[in-house]
């Protein structure tokens, strides 16, 4: 999210590294939003197994498989053995309108950012706080925007960082492949990449970095959890990140269905309720925004 997205998280290493990084691959983890009966396993010889669900082809019949990336509050995180958050609620709504059930699969954000999670048949749709960018539009089709999010800088309570000028040469933590990382690099920061959202904030608290660059919604969650340690140095006021879902380019029918659900959530006011439920405050209005890729 972004993915923001702006996003992101959930990897097997236990620390941070600079821009010339090497990553380990994390085993895929699947958590169901609803109790699902096991479906037949796809034939391994077919990389893109599909099952008809009306006019929409799903990987598994009756199941909307959703790629996400935890933890990335308020969009997705684990609670009592389930993935919950804004994206989980939207996934449930889309699945319901399809007559299916939603199953969330947490994968590395590289798999989301590159589009391989979608094109390889791992999932039907990605909902992971993903920021819409021109580069990503070349790899995937985006749904209508369902969230708008500014960039923000989080610092320790006693920090003197208060403006964009202060970021130059400062050691700034950011999640790999996110808009927060791009923003910090553009402003001349010495970026330290983190593979886990929680490790990033822990590094800030322990003095390993001087600031953290991320979406305001994510920064606000960290501040709410630990108001005695952190403060927001500043947030951007222009060019807010647009957060949307994504599908493989050939999934036109699913894209149309997802957009219909998102528009219904907006017009009914349910989307605002979902945002308030998970953020305790409305994001910037996006009811008129649309960023479906052409």
C-alpha cells in the first residue's frame, strides 16, 4: 500500500538491509476468513488451473483466493488465527457477490509488486494495501480506488526531524518495494529496507534508524500502539497514494465484478464504515476516484 499499498512484510529474515539487499524466500502461509471445506488440489501440471464460477474463472471453484501481505495494519493482519482488516472485509464482500467464499493467502510483497503472484495462478486477486503506480499498471490491472493515503514520517518523541529537508542523509527505515521507500529515496535519505513492518518500527524505537517512511494509515497504527515513543514529524499534503486491488491482465470479468462490489460499498456507505472500523477515522474521500488500468 504501498502499496501503498502503498507495502511490505512477512519474510523469514530477522533484520534490515540497505538498498543492495538479498532476500530469503518465506514459505507461503494461508489463513481462511471463513471455515472452508478442502477443495480438490489443482493439477500440478497446469500452472493456471481455473474453475468456472458463473462468468468468472476462479482458481478453485467456489473460493476467491486473495493474495495479501501481513502484517500491514490497518489493511491486513492476523487476529485469532484469521487475517482481518480493510482488505479482508473488501475481499469478503467481493466473494459474497460472486457466490464464493474468500480465502486469504499471505505472500511476499515482491510477489505482489512484480505481479507474479497473480500471473502464476497463486491467487485470483490481490488486496494488500497496494498503491497504484504506472510501473505496476504495466504488470496488472487495478480495480477502482478504495482508499487514499498520504505519506508520513514517524520519528522518536525527542527527534529534531520536522520537515522534508531534514530527511537528506538521515537513516530512514522503509519497507521494501513500497511507496514509503520510494519517497525516502527521492528525498535523499539513507534508506534501510525492512522485510517486516514490525521490525521496522522496532528499529526506530531502538535507535537503529532515525525515522520511518510509510503511509499515514500505517504510521498512525504504530503511533496509536506506542504514543509515548513516537510522533509524526510531518505528512504530505499532495499526491496521496491511491490504494486499489489488482488482478492479472486476463482477468477482465473478475475485475468488472470487483469494481461493481467496490462501487456498491461506496454508494451504500459501507466502505466508510469499513474504514472507520479499522482506522477509527475516515481516509481522504475517494468515492469519485477510479484507477482501473486500461
